[in-house]
């Protein structure tokens, strides 16, 4: 079913500044399974990007506390060669030491 949100580990640095300017929740379905997904409009290093990640974890149905505002984060996994920022994975540090793992799914000019 899913897992509770990850928490920040002691000693891990979150050096990247993120500004989230918009949140969009969508519910894509595959067969009989539908899961809420959040898309966030963000500015990172002066570049506008779209981030995508899980909105709700099962079975306790606790939602991610992601709202427009400023966050700290880190690159969790780089994209494959020649993909640029698309598919890079980040961890954003949220309240109560919770981590939101997300993937870059869009780049804007």
C-alpha cells in the first residue's frame, strides 16, 4: 500500500533553496488504482521547474504538508545523461523534519 513520509536524517545537509509558488493535486488512475499526486511549481537556482511527488501515504492517509513558500532541499538522484534537469529527484525538508521526495517533470523559460 505505501509508506509514511520519510524523515530527515541527522547530519544531512539541505543546501538548495526552493520557492514553491503553486500546488496542483491530480488523481491519475491505472486500472482500479487511483492515487493523489501533487505537482508543485518551483523556482530553484533562478530556474522555474515543475516537481511531482506523492500527496497521500497509505494506510494512515496523512497528507504531505506542502504549501506555497520557501523550503530547503537537496539533490537526491541526478537525471540520466543528456536529460538536463528532467527526472532529477529532490528531497524537500518540510515541517517536523518530514521529507517530500519529488521528481522534476517540467522546465519553464
